[in-house]
């Protein structure tokens, strides 16, 4: 395995300082939630809109998306879904980069979000000016960016990847003899580098949720549940990934829970995913991987504070008023579509090959 290339410019670059919001989770009586769901269902119908929700969002939003012909998925499938449906409006429940990706692939559609304040620490931590300057210093590297980036950063990239596709894409680039700039998640980058042996320079971003999972405490929990299989998202630190039975994207984690012959699972990813896990693997037990550890902090709760901003009330407000529309500069759309389309074609070809095999 080749070492990660040292890079003075990257070492010296200061990651942006940002405030992680103290999102208060909305707890509403069942009757009120039912009334809000009914109103949202009516609005989706009236406005010819579909609801596209990420696995980490509110369980009722996920239910409604499923019940109304929308989609509950990971970021790649969310991006694909919009291109397959006729609806004029997509109500994207997730974080801003997901709305931007939907707009890039569906520029003729209106993309609304419950709030434009739902960010992502990976996206914020990789501002276009600094990233672009960094790429300029390595003109012969292929620029591979994770889906969790702004439209402008995607427009600067050669490839966009997701956690489920990153190893395959980087393997292919390595076989072509390419060196790689990887951004923004350092943990996922380390995992991909370790799996592929590719020559990669890693941007130093991290997810505020997955970075909090603790290796030592996970070890203790595994002793309490010796039969449990450990499912880990690769945005987690290496000490957690090393203990995984399965390392996978959100879709990969759900698939493993459904298919593995085990009754108990320790899950290291945002706990919003437990809604889908319980629905698709009923009767199995899911245990949250430990976050706080001995140095407990209030922010360690395994739930993304930005995803939690997607509420039923805000979704209704967006559809009623047309607020929070995602707008992306057409020139950026045109450039950003290339790395995304490359990935969609790559995954499609891979599926075809797997089907033929
Ligand atoms: S869970 Fe992490 S990667 Fe996902 S949106 Fe939140 S901050 Fe970003």
C-alpha cells in the first residue's frame, strides 16, 4: 500500500470554523402529527410534488414518502430518483447538498427543501475557493469528491462518489495509474485508501456525527452483546471501522441487517436509520454504537443536527409558500453534472456486469 502523500499546503490549511446547531427535536402528540401528515399528503397531491427523504430524517417524513410514491434512500438513489419521475416539484428532505444534487440532475424542476439551514459539516468544511486552489497545486491528480459537497465543489471535480461506490471508483482509477485528490471526509478517504492502496491526498473534513463514535466503548459494548454483528458507516474513525462485521453505506447497512443470519446488531451511523431498519428487518434488535464515551459531551447523540431540522411543519410551509427553493447557477450545473453522471453511468455499468456474470 502506498503511503498517503504528504502535502504542506493541506497541512497548513485551516479548516473552517463553524457552529454546530443545537437543534431541538420536535416532539408532538400523535394526533397533531397525524394532522400534519394529512396536510402534507394533500399538498403533495395539489402541487404535483413528490417527497424525497434521506434515511436520517424524521420517521414520519420517511413513512409519508413511501406512502405517497416518493423515495426514502441514500444520497445516490435520492439523486437518481428525481430523474425518473414526472412530478414538477421535488420536496427534498435532507441537507442542502442533496437539494443541490437534485437540482443539478433536474434543472427544469423546482426543488424545495423544508429549510435551507440544513447544512453538512463535510460540505461546510470544504469551501470552493480553498479547495479549488488546492486542486490547482496538483494539476495531474484526478479530483474525486464525496457526494457531501457543494455544487461548486462538484463542478471542480472529475468524479463524484458515494460511500457505497467510492472503493470501486478509486480501484478503477488506480488501475488506470491515476493519483487522486480525495475530499472532503478524511475517515472515508483513509478507509478507501486502505482498501485500494491508491495514491491519495486527503482533505481533512469530518462528519460531526460519525466522528463521535468511540472505538474503546464499542469494544466494551461488544462484550455485552457477543452475538451482535457490528455494522459501521465508513465516515467513522478507523478504531470503529476495524471492529465492523460489515462496513457499508446506509443502503449497505440496511441490506446487511436484512440478510445476515443474526438477531442483534450494533449500528454505527445516524440513528435516523433505525426507522428503516426496524421496518425492513422486523424482530431483530438494533443497538446504537456508543458515541459519548468517557469524555461525554452533549453533542454526542448519533443524530445529525442538520437532518433533524427537517420537520413536518417546515415541509408543509415549503410546499404552501414555495419557500426554500434550491437555485444553482446554470454554469455550475453544467460542470457539476459531469462528475455525477460519470458515477451514475459507472454504477449502471457495474450492475449490468454483475447481472451478466
Ligand atoms: S450525518 Fe454527517 S455527513 Fe450526514 S449530513 Fe449530517 S453532518 Fe453531513
